[in-house]
C-alpha cells in the first residue's frame, strides 16, 4: 500500500509541470494565483517535495481540475460535467469543459445591448471561436463589425482587437471556445 501511494505521489510532479506548461503560466504567475511560494511549486514540479492535500486543493482550483485528475486517479464512468455558472460584466458564463488544458468551452448568455452602442474591444495572445445558439451577435474585429445569426460561427486570432455583444435589446446565447491564453484574459482578469 505504501509503495502504491509513493508511486501515485511521484507521478504528480510531471502532471503539475505539464499542466502549467500547457496553460502558459510561469511559476511566479501560478504562485500569485494560488498563494503557494515559487520555491514550493518548483519542488512540487521537480518531485523534490511530496504534495499535501492543501497544496493539491489550491492547484486544482487554479487549473480548474479535480484532485483525481491531479493525482491520476482512474476516470470514473460518469463523464458528465456539473457546471457552476458565474457572472462577468453582466454575462452569465457556464463552463462546459473541466480538464482540457488547451481549450476551454463556455456557454454564455449575453444581455441585450443597444444596437448602435460601441462594443468594448481588447487584444491579447490566443485564439477564439464563437457559435450563436440563439439571438443575434455583434462581433467587432478591429474596424470591422459583423452580425452573426443563430447557427453561425466565427473564429479569429485574438491579437486582433475584438469584442462581442448581443446585436439587439434581446439576449443572445453563444458557445465560446477559448485558448488557454484567451481564457485567462477574458474570464480570470475580469
């Protein structure tokens, strides 16, 4: 039993290092987010320190992963995701992925927006995909603006200034896929 536990804990280090690498975070950024010192994070990732439950819980929160995923526990048969909605800038955001370190999927309910009001734009590293489930979506990309109807999709490099809002006073529902960099900018810094 002790050998099995040691083997499981030894396998955590490369998982932690790979999760951070895929996320594109530095040890300092992860330290700031979790409250775990840079030196402790470095020792965890190199296998020089065994993870404690407290450390694993904080890292699981930062990576939006379960403890089972961090320690490599066998996947249970139920693949369903039990999303917990949250709100940013008046938008209801429902996570649709939990463990994919490369792309994060969200359903967003965008409140009505005056059709002639400007759309706030930003630019950053990453890539973004959006699919309109219902309503109409105004997508601003630099100096261009298009309206997407239900059933239409768009994809774009987020280094181009961009933003989107409902195209009318009625709400719009969209599925939004964000690369890890885009997810950090759009959902964690707001």
